[in-house]
C-alpha cells in the first residue's frame, strides 16, 4: 500500500507543480485510489506507518484540491461533496508532539536535500548561506 500512497502523492505533487493534471491517471482514477487509501484501517500497525500516513494524507487532501481546481463543471457536480468533506477534514489535521519536536523556528530549509547530500556538509553549508 505504501507504493499506492506514494503514487498518489507523486501525482498530486507533479500536477500542482505543472499547474495541470499529470497524465496517466484521470480524476476518477485518483479519487478511487484516494478512497482505497482512506479505507485502510490499523495504519499504526504498519512497519512503514510514518511514511504511509504522510503520503496518504498529502495524496488525499491534494487530490481534493486538484478536483476543486481542475474538474469540469459536470465532474465537480459529481464530486463536490466528496471533495468538500476531505478538504474540511484536512483542515483539521494536527501535527503530533513528535512532529512538532522536529520543527525548528525560522529554519532555512534546503530546496534539494539530495543534491546537498552529494556535496557533503561543506557544500550544504555554502549552499545555505
């Protein structure tokens, strides 16, 4: 299921970045995938629960935003209630204490951590400042 959650999240990410729906899946396809991911129970027992939770949340909430933005008028009439409940649900998500402890106030976040990793600590420092 992690692969499916990552697939949805990546589709959302690419679609938002392009400003258009990423080819390969239709809105109906991604809504069905979001519903499938949403129906998973006992997520906390998964060995990859941390990643699964993030991909699933981002994928589902992101899909609803893309439905609201890119659906035709006819599609929006069909899916508006579906999207509305998930957008409202997403607005109530709260970070856990563990997640909050990982945040740093006023941190300068790197745009490409993988690239910085290749250059090592010195390259990371120079890129940040």
